[in-house]
């Protein structure tokens, strides 16, 4: 029996993943580097490579990389001062589940940014636990984020469903023993999701997997 739904955050609940990529692409272009959507989707969002590693693989020198990351991060923080759009059917789905299931967020983002996004976008109050980058030693695709969320909620893998948008998130949930539904976005749809319990078009598709 399912007692808890554990949600990824960026690219699944909020469209922050697209905003982050667009800012990264824009700053890369300022320095003469063409960052492709497909490359970002596979290497950064799928294989968990960091921006610095991708930039260096593209031939960017270390000083330029540092400047690029600093400029991108500053712009992203400015964007987060305003509401980040929700992904399709997110609020309706969370409202349907409220009070019926425990709900948690499991994300690799820093807590400060997650709280800022949730506050400005009206997601505060939906979640019983939020596990961020600051709460773990190992991030996705390692299972620690999901293991931490289950411990805090007092639930076992068989009573949870994870919902993710990326291959690395799916790998994290799978390694923790949790069935995972994948809802790809336009950046992650190029990835492969063989271990997924199901693949859905939007988060509302999760509801049919909770019916007894």
C-alpha cells in the first residue's frame, strides 16, 4: 500500500531546470561556446556532470569557467526572486493528494534556493519533508537522498513512489528500492528510462498508479 509520494523538484514540479539551462547557454554563448540542449540533457541532467566539467570538456579554460559559473549563478539567483512557473498540472495534482498521502521533495538543489522557489511559487505547505543538497553527503544518482527522505517520513521502499524527470533521479530512487514514475521534460526526454515503473506525460499521470 502506497503511503508516500517523493517528488523531484527542478524540471518536475517547477520549470526551474529550463530557466537554469537557458541562462547557462546564454553565458556560454557570451564567451563563444555553443551549448546544445541535447548535450546538456544527456551529460548534465542525465549523467550528473557538473557545469565546470562540461565547460572544460568543451575547451574552456579554468579562469573562464569560473567567470561563467559565477555570472550564471548570479543571474539565476536574480530570476528566483520572482515566481518560477509550475510544470503542467502540478498544483491540481498536489491538491488532489493533500491529506491522503505523505509527500516529500527529494532534490539536489540547495535548501536556500528550494525554499525561495517554493515560497514565491506557492508550494509551501504541501510537503512533509524536503531533502536537499545540504542534507546529504552523496547526491543523486546515489540512493542517499531517497533513503534520507524515507527515514524522516518513517516509511519503507515498498510503501513509496518516487516521481522524477531524469535518468540520474531514476537511478537514485531505483538504488533506494523505490518504484519510480518518470515524467520527462523537453530537456530530459532524450534520456533512457528502462528502470522506470512507468513514464507519464505530466504529473497527473501519477494518480492512476495510486488507485487501490
